[in-house]
């Protein structure tokens, strides 16, 4: 294709960079009002999208917002860091969990402020049955990105596997408060039912029982 091929590649790279800039600006702000993406980034801010997620009344639109938010969490100002995240995700999708874990471990060493890298590292640990390490990585991710509903759900799953049902229920509830469309609602319901069965005789109170019973 010659010159046309070079033009297409350049155009694709330009669009990719603009999308990255938009995701970062929507998530982190910081654009000058004179910037051509300012109005769009303001309209698509993290706060606005999360608020919209609470108001949407159909699954299709909710899924669109969820996917946009996930891309925001993945965004990084360093193109190489984002590429390394995608490489690790590709390993994970191929079932190469150990390779993916090595990739994400090295990535968080090199980019200790990259919240989504910690989140994916947590996922790898979870899939390998390494719950303590998964919890540690999820907490590191949430320290950097407290509104990452996927990290909260992942943390809850680890706590559930460790039979820390109260902590798991709290994590699931916090995730659902951010994203009420999350499929983790089924796990939350199961956790609540299990806690009710375990603690009925103790008369304990939980946020979901209307304040009945006693707190320890």
C-alpha cells in the first residue's frame, strides 16, 4: 500500500493517542479550557459517568458506561506502560497465568502508581489461589483508585474464599454502590444469606437487616 499504508498507520496512532488523552483527562482532569478535548472530557468525567451509571435503566447502556470506565482505569500517560498491561492481559486470556503475573509484577515495580496494574496482578494471584497476595494487590490498587469497582469486587471474592464473609459483604456492597449493574450482586446476595444463617443466633446487626439485633 506504500504511502497509503503509512497514512493509515499514522491516522490510527493519532486516534489512539487522542483516545488515551481523553480517557486520562476524563479521569484525572487537568486540561486547560483552551484544549480541544476540554468540553468532551468534562462531559465524560469520571464523576459524571459514575453518576450516570446510577441513573441508567437498561443493561445495554450500563454495559457501555462500564466498558468506558474500565478503559479509563487502564489508561496511562506512558504508552509503553499501557502496552505492557495489554501484553499481560493477553497472556492471561491465553491461560498463561504465571506469565501474566510476572508481567504485572514487573509493571508495578516499574510503575508503582499504576492502579490498574495492581488490579490485574490481584486477578492473577486470585486465579492461582494466592489469596493473601491477591488481597494485598487489590488493596494497593484501591489505595490509588478508590472508585475502581472491579478491584472492590475482586477484593470481596478473595475475602469470601478466605471465609471472611463480613469483609466480603462490605467489599461487594461498596462495589455495588459504585456500579449497581455489577454481576457481583449475585455473590453479595449469597454472602448476605450465608451471614444471616451463621449469625442469626448471635443477634448481630448488619447494614442490610434494618438495624435489628445487636452489634458485637
